[in-house]
C-alpha cells in the first residue's frame, strides 16, 4: 500500500476495503483517500466521498484501463499543471471534488488544449482560475463549438469572457447547438436589434441557449400570457420571466395584486413596465404592496405606473429610507414623503435627506446606517 508521509489509520482501513475490489494494481493498491488528504488537504469525509466517485468510474472503465497508468505520478503532474497556472490547493480541491476524473486526464490531449483556447480568448491569472474553478465541467467539454457560437453572436472576446464567467448558470454545450438559431429567430421574426439581445445574453445567458422549440414557445407565451407586444423594450424581460415561471404561477401572482384592489389594467400597466415584478414571491409581493399601499397610502394606478418601486429591496432601501423620512416628517423638516426619495441613489439620498439635517438631527445618519444593517419591519401591522 502506498504511503504519503502521515498516518491516517481510519482512512487507511476504510480505503483498503473500498479500493480492494477496484484493484488498480494488485501488488500496489492505491490509497486514494490518503493521497487526497496528503496532497491537497482534503478532510477525511471529503477524501472518502471523492474517492468513492473515482472508484465508481474505475469500475465502469474496467480493471485493465485502471492498471495501465501510474496514478500517483499522473495525479501529481496534473496538480503541478494547475499550480503552474495559478491555482491553489483550495481551487484544485473544488475541481477534484466536483469531478475526480480530472486526476486521470491526459495533460497534452485534454488540459493544454482547453487552457490554450481560454488563453487565446484573453483569460489569464485570476480570470482563468475563476472560470475553471467555478465550473470544472469545462475540462470535459468541447469548448471550440461553444466559443465559436458565442463569438458569432457577441462579437468580441470580452463579451465571450463575460458569459463564460457565468458558465455555471447555463449549459455550455447548448450554446453551440441553439444560441445562434435563437438569436436569429429574435432578429428575423421579432425584429429585435442585436445590441438589445446582447445586453440580455450578457446578463442572463442561460435563457438564450434552450432548445429552439422551447424558446419559441416562451416567445409566444410572452405575447399571449403577459400581453407584451414584441416591439416594446420590456419584451425580452418577459422572456426571462417566463423562462423560469409557468402560466399558473403568473396567474397566482396576478391574483395577489388583485387582492389589493388592482384592476386588470393596473396589472397590465405594471407588467409592461417591469415584467420581473411577477418574478417576486407571493409573500414578497404581499409585503411590498402592504408597505406602499397601506403604510404610504399609494393607489394601485399610481404604483402600477411606477412599477420600478416594486423592484427595490424592502430591507436595504425602502425601510431604512422610510424611517429617516418619517423622522423628518414628524419634526417638520419635510412636508411629505416623496416617492422619488426611494428611487434616487444612496449617495443622493444622503445628500438630500440626511446630511443637510446633521446639525438639527445629529443621529440621523446613525439611524439610517443601523436600519440598513438591521432593518426593522415597517408594515401596516407594525404602524
């Protein structure tokens, strides 16, 4: 049995049972859990679960394939290769945990070509480490077709890199199959400009790499279910919404708005401005409508026409600002709570509603900061 410097009696006994049937070499069975602990700092539990994955792979491959290589020599070479490119033990642990087969690949045939493609795209240093460690599946995928499709659609290496950094959010293999056809569909049949499509792909790429028949069905539903014409700016926002939401859930969320007295026209007005408002959970919709309508007294038509208000965080923006504005209102420093106070940037809010009153209300800044850190509930039940 191979030893790697330290004693791990529990691991040794378990791994011997686990790997005796896989038999890399009957004369020198590999103590893989020990190796993972010694070489990459795996915990005992991590090393055993990762070893089990590789053991299953070896069983599928058969004993002859497993015995044809010196595992430790190859694994050390692969670890050294990653470290040469800036990966530390933590990064490599993440990659190996995800897919321990990485320790058995051929550097010249698998790793070097993948790294070459990424280098040619402009990946280096921390960018390269981030892309590979965030989605180790890159190692076993054919990057060329996907990268070519992304470059055809997005035009620049910079845009391709931005999408690849989000690789865990979409199937790279689907990009090579469906991205170009889906974008062509949007351009030719829906007359949506390529620049607009670019912005949405860069923000949420997985929506645009689904099978084209599924994508076309989503486009139809946007017009039918959401009543969004294809020629308005929010159309692709509707596509992103219905990518993850079925019609029943859309209707259920609409019912929440109507329970607060919203008409069909109000809901339609809101959706045309901000379809993503229907992406909120029913509980969150209820909390926000309670705040705006019951606490602030906004009418449904007023709120529907200013739907962006519903996209703001209750805890990080709305509650803290409301608390400051309430203090100013109670002390006569402002006449009313303007809805625009919720829309401006944080810096501008401080400039307009906090700093000018620091002499009169010196604790206002602390109140604002504390409420953002530990937001208090501001609802009709707490008022």
